[in-house]
C-alpha cells in the first residue's frame, strides 16, 4: 500500500507540473501527507525578490537585525541577517538554528534552502519593515514534516553596509572623484609644460632689450 501511495503521489506531482498547477497549492492540499508536501515544494524555489517592499537603500550588500517569533520558542534565526538590495528591493538570508528546515513559504511563495551543509539557510524577500511578516517554515525535526507559523520583523534602522561592501552609488562617486583628480592633474601638468618655453623666451628677449 505504501508503494502504491508513493506512485500515486509521484503521478499527481508530474501531472500538476505538466498542467501548470501551483506547487504550493498542491502542498497545501496534501496536508495529510508530509511526503507529498515535501516532494511538491522541492520542485522549485521562488524569486527571492518577488513581492519585496521598496527600500530607499542603494543596491548593494547590508546587514539588518531580524527578530523571530512564533512556534515553540526553541528555534532561533541569526541576527543581524545578510541583506541584498537589488533594483530597490531587498532579500534576506535567514539562517535557522537547525538543519531540519526544508522549505519556507513567504507571501504565498515557496523557498528552498540555498545551502546543503550546516543549519538551514533561505533567501527570502523582505515584504515589510518594522512590522511582523508572517512566514511558514517546514521542519522534519519531529520525524514527520510539520509546517510551523512564525513571524519575522526586520529593523530598518539597523541597516548597515556589510563588511567590505559599499553601496553602488558610493562606488560610482569614488570612481568619479578619482577620474576628476587625474584629469585636473594632467591639465595642470600640460599647462606647466607648455608655459615653460614661453617664459624662458620672454626672459631672453627682455635681457636683449636691456643691452
């Protein structure tokens, strides 16, 4: 019976993918079977910037404090989190205190781990700042998959450039300043070079007139 159930789940998954049925919806409809939900969500991962809130931060790498709430209170996430800003939207790397999380759901989209070793890490969109964001994280720590409701709150005031990283605008400004300095130095050098013979010639003429 287990083998037959497994075949049915596989056929259902292939059929859903062939006819464009959203995989997250299929997972929700299979709440009684953790294996089917895991197989469905494992097929794809959403764009980590999809649905992200607009930010005033320049494109680049940052860190930002994040607070986790919900569940049993045993799980934690690393804070500050690594933030990537691209096109005015930000995504965050959420690192859990366990390696047993196999997918997250944010704003209706499913995200898979971005790593294979160590604690589970996900790259998800920041859909709001300074207020709780509802997320779902599925864990296999209890033997069978359990989808648990959590909230994440990103503190916008704590945003800071990542170590060794600068916003794109800052890099552009530095490059422009360097170019201007070089151009000015070349212009001054050429003026001095061109003015040298003229000054010497004028000096000789003045000397001849005085004799």
